[in-house]
């Protein structure tokens, strides 16, 4: 069974211009792999920047950081890479894939990874809260919560910052990946407008 | 407290407290993994704020090139810490032409309305 939440574009992404990065999350210790994030995020940012040339910035709205601004693509790429490493189920051999797609007027980031039931349940709760509340209220609430909860290791701010600071649309597909239904194949999609719509 | 220890020099980032100006300078790229790796930076910020209890402190983020969400978390936690002290004035400095810095400072001010935001 596949469940879809939020803004998830289902048209075949391979027909677009794209860049795919795959890695096996358990082939290197996380401390060592973490160091590759900067290289990967810099490369993705430089690569995608070529496709922005000649496209007017969509974001005349001062409420959000424009995806055309310095470090915007790098920030989102890096957050996805970090999430892929933090939340991947290390017991699974299946690769984590991160794809970057240009659809003409949208830039789409797609993270596909395996996750345990526990991680998926946590994500499901996050999605429910996100769909029922004002994201900016949740963002501020999470900051306040982190200031009180000294034990929390993950800030929980990454996805919320993409929505609240960059105006990104988020969507998910959750799919059972085995007969027991204890493992999930998770697709996280982040989409941002690239061009001005006339 | 030994003020000379309030410096973190790393090949990717630098955090320095200057006692004379009561200013914490942050530069480089902060891409550490989670709260645990950020703990020394958070501790430095809190120690700098504790040196002269009610003297205004400035936090200069203008030379920061990159900040991940765990890094955002450190600065939001620090601003909430200062807000809760109730007696410590705090200024945060960023660059007007760096969009993410403008946005970060706006978010910090939302957490602490009395925060002095300086965009240069």
C-alpha cells in the first residue's frame, strides 16, 4: 500500500533534467560520511545553478528566501543529505537515493530511503501535525521545545525551515516494503518554484 | 572565569569572544551533526553571556558563510536562554545582502522581541 501526503508530484520525474546521487548508508561510519555532505551539497548547488541562468527569480515575495540566493540550494541539499544519514535504517542494504529534478518552472528534490517502523511512525505524526497546523507556529514551537529539552539530539527544524524560510512545498509517499509491514520505503519530495509565472 | 578559553578555532569555523567589546564573532561554515557536536559552541555562548551579567552582548554572524538546521537550533536556543535571563541585552549582527542571515535574524527576533537586530 502506498500512502501519499502533502504536495507530491507524481509525473515521471525521469523525463526532466535530473541529477541522482546514491549511497549505501552503512558503507562508511556516519562521522566519516558526514564530511562528504559539504562536498555533495556544494557540487549539487554548483551543478543546479547552471540551470537557473536566465530564469528570473520567482520570489519577489520578501516573505521567503529565494532559491536563487546564495546557499539556498546548498542548504536544502545538505539538510536532505543529513536526514538521509540520520534516519536511514542501517540494517537494510537498499541504497538511499537523492534526486534533483528541474521541471521547467520547478526545482524538485526527492529523497528515497528505507526506514524502520519507529522512524516511520515518528514521521507520520510530524506530517499529521504539519497538515493540521500553521507551519510557522510549529517552527517557533519546535525552537521553544528544543530550548527546554536538553536531551533532544535532533532539532526537528530542517524540514520546517524549508517550508517557513524558503517557501518550499513538502510531500511524502510511504510504502510498506516487506510482507510483515515493519519496514518502509519513504519518499520525501521538496518542490520550489524557479520561475515567475505570468 | 578564564576569558581566554572562549575561543573555538576549527578549520571550517571559528567562534571568538572578545572581552573588550563584549562581542562573539562567528565565521566559516557550521555543518556539525546534531546538538551533541554543537555543545561546545553553545557552552561558549552561554559562558560569554555569563561574564558580565547585565552588560550588553553582541553576536556577530555576518561572517558566517553557512549554517545547517542544527546550527540554527544553537542560536535559537541561545536567544531563548538570554530572553529567559530577562536582564541581559543582546544584539545580533548580520548582513543585509545575505538572505538567509536576514531571515534568521527575523526568526530570532520573533523569539525575543527585545532583541536588537543589526543588518549591515
